[in-house]
């Protein structure tokens, strides 16, 4: 096993990877941009190195600098987390050239996964059912029109180099074809440096179901069940769960085997996910995610398998620690992604400083977080700040546990998606397990959020009292001495650390 | 009336409008209709069924016995002028500010050009999401105060426009 691992990421996922690696006796080397100098993930590492200015292109995507840190710090392997360099085949190849182990699939399998058409072809050859579409680049509007006629509207333009839900454009009528074709191409060019698009039939009211696969260095493979990620907004996942409420044990086994077979056909190794659309009782292949997924903890919750540990073992040349027959799924797990976005205002980004923070806890409640009180959530990166994961014996038990956990989660200073999650968890369609990928917008769940929590009502009362009483001039520009009141729990904890509950007498600041 | 209310270090955008006997208060876009009654040393506030007694003690506001540190930052009224309902008021000056901090990924205006209400002035990227900032009314651009590629804070003036 490696002794030193470089974690080329930030936030909650860097901390999550470090937690497992350190537990395995591996020293963790972190990286940070100028915007993340004081970030929580920096403190979770054994050592950390600055890699450049805030824009990701100059820091977390700066291959030259990251490889330099790896060399100087004596790292033997690099874990990319998700996002940033995680799906960059050139980076994986560069690591191999430098004699570093990239914790992920081989560069060739990653390049195949990243090319949507190549992946579709390989899957179809391996006997995996694929979503109806064309397996070639669509070059002209006339060609697109002919294909769309054949597939039947609605159709979907997809970027061949796309990912993360970007570069997709739905077409309902022939009249929309030209505008969609052009916009899909320009978005693809801007985001992926490649304007090529292809066409698939757009499947309405589909569920998004994906399978977690592990493939050892000698292609010994197994699957760890599925995850349903149908709760999305603009193709971005918001809430995930496992097992998928709609499928049977037989379907689970069948799709699991198909997923393992498909990844083997790509020459894939390490942990990977195969995404499917589930519609009308059948699965069709959507894409391969050649990385650790944001939502991996729900699989860990129900299987008891630490996916990062498996990734590191496989990368070090070992076989998976368990065989297919040893995989047992217990209970039902749900994850809510907590984003620094304001769901009341159309999910407007809400970067800022965290002024108060308290996590939920309890049996079968897990929080993977990248923030604490005093953290700054920069505008330069992804809005995901934390993930709440719960497990229950049944789906309804898990939903109840999640509602309680979210109600206990206090994050002040930035707006978060927690009010949206609570509204979703109360929605009768969600409660019934009736899920589809456009349900959030079809049911107008975010649009129906009007009020906010008790804290905002208190602020409204303060504003009303100031206006009706002394007037705002009386408070203008005054800087109070203590900006935020530390909780008595925090003070008690600090006193304890300083040596017994009564070692330091509380004293008033003058 | 619009201002930022910072309570225990957490900033909130507040808008207060008098309506009849009562008030309409918007906190970060969410609306409340409190009814207030002021006495010599306290203000009683009722929102729905909840009653609160609020007292003022130096820089602190005390709600039902709990003290909160409060600061008000008044926004420049011109800065957030709302688009006039009908035709723009001639020569009204708008200072355009972003709804959140971010990086200017596209600058679609330069001084002197005319824009129509709703035209995109700049595209601001925050947290990997692109947000288009539209013109509040038919205007002529007087000043542009940001550069493409620049990261700007949430209270920065992006451009100064004059209604036409």
C-alpha cells in the first residue's frame, strides 16, 4: 500500500478521502488555492501546499503545479476526488508517465468513457441496451432533421464530450431544431472545447438509476447495488437514494451484471458508475461516470463497504475485499446535497462566510462537510458545501430520519438548499416513491417555497421594530464588539479542552 | 425602504414598505406582514400568531429576553432603483449591482451604447453557474466599472446607466 497520497481536490470530498486514507495509515498531502488558505480541508491533511490563485484553471486544474507538489512531497499516488481533474484522461496519463498511481480507471478507459459515442458503441457491442439514438457526430441541421424524424420527437442533443448535465438541449418540434443545434454546439464548445453533438430520443418521465461497480486489476468485478438519482434540477442531482424504490430484486441483479459486463468491455478498472434511464420497465444505458461519485455514501451506508478504501486497494494492485455473494444490502439510505444556493430565489448562488454552524448527528446520520463556523464559501467553485446521509430500516424511516436531521442542521451566513429538501421530503409524490428526472420543475417544488424559517421571521420582527421604533438611522454603521455569539456548547467544549469544566472561569469582556 | 440588516454577523437584505396600518417586510426575498405597536421603551411585533416584544439596549436588540447584535447598512437608493412600470423616467440614473459576488465572464456593453430594458449587460459566473444581469430600463450606458475576467464583490457597482 502507498505511504503517501496526494488529494487533488478541496472541500468535503478532500476531507472524506483523507479520513479513509489516514485510517489506512497513509499520510495525506493536500492542496489549496489562495481562496482556500483557511479552508477546513487544509486542516484535515498531514501537510498542504498552495497551488495558485482562486480561479480553478490556475489552481485545482493546474496539472503542472499539482504534479510538482506530488514530486516535491514524495506522493506515490493521487486521488482526484470528483470534478476538477477526476475525469481528465490526459492527467491520468501524465500521472502514469511520472510514475504516480492515479486512483481511478486507466487513461484509455477514461477517454472511452468521456467520449459519449465511443461509450455507447462499446456498451452496445457488449450487449448493453442503449437509449435510442445515433452513434455518430451530427454535422448539419439537415442531418439532424432526418435523424429526429426517424427517432421521433422529442429528441435531445448531447455533447459528445459532455458531462455533469451540461451541453444537453431538448427539442420538441422541428421548428426548434436549428436553435437547439446551435446552442448545444456553442455550449459544448465553451465548456468542453469540443462542439460535436449527437442525438438521442428524449425519454419523458424516466428515472435516473445508476449502478456502482468495482473492478479489480485482474478484472475481478462486482456491483454494489444501484442508486436512484431522479431528483434533479437542470440535470444536476439534488437528492439520491438506495435501493431504487421502483425496481425488483431480479431487476437489480440483472442490471448489476449488465453494468459490470459493460465496464469490463471498456477495459475499465477501479470504482466506476454506469448510469441508466429506467422507463416503461426497461433500462437503457446513459453514460459512464469514471470516478468516485458525490452520492457514493448512500451505497456505503447500505452495504457497509468503504468505497474509498476499495479504490485505494484496487489502485495498489489488490483485488476487491469482497465478492459478489458477500454483498448484502441492509436498509434504505438517502442523501441530500446541501448547496450554498438560495432555493427561494431560483437557486441563486449564495457564497459568503459561515457565521454559525451546527451539524445534525445521531444513529445512522452521517454528515460529510467541507465547512465550519468561520469558513468562507468562495464564489469560484461548486456550491456543494455538505452532504447529509441517513439510513433507516425502511424508506419511510429514512425519510423521517432525514427530515429530523435537516431540521437540526443550522447553517447561517449563506443561504442553503435545506428548505427545498424539507419541502421535497414532505411532497406526497416523493413520499410515495413516484420519482422522475423533471419532477422538481414539473411539480414546481422550489417555486412554491415562499416563507423561510423561524430565524428569518425573527429578522423580519427586528426590521419591523426598528422601523416602527427608533428608526434605521439609530443603527446605521454601528459595529458591535461581538459579531456572533458563540454557543454555550462551544464554550463548554473549549473549557473542557483547557482542563476540566471549571479550569477557566468565564469572564466578561470589558 | 431598503437596507442590509446584519443580525449576529449574518447579513440580510431587507425591504420595508408601509401598507395601510401595517408593514410589508421582505427578508432575502421572503415576505412577512408584521403588525407593530410601539410604546416608550419597546415595540410589540405580531407576525401571524407569533407575538414578540422587542427592546433596544445600546447596539443590541433584545427579543423576548434574547439579545442580538444588530447593524444597519443603508443602501444607496439609486443603486437598486426598480424598473419603472411604464416608460423609463427620462434621465433617471441606475447603478447596476450584481445579485451576488462572482466573476465577470462576459461584458456586453461599453460607455455610450444604448440598451433596451431586459438586454443582457454582463454575464456573471458564481459557483459554476452563469447569471445574466439585464438592463432595468431603456438606457444609455454612462460608465462601465468592471472588466471582463474580473472577480467582483456583491456590492460593487457594475455600470451606471441613464434612462432614455
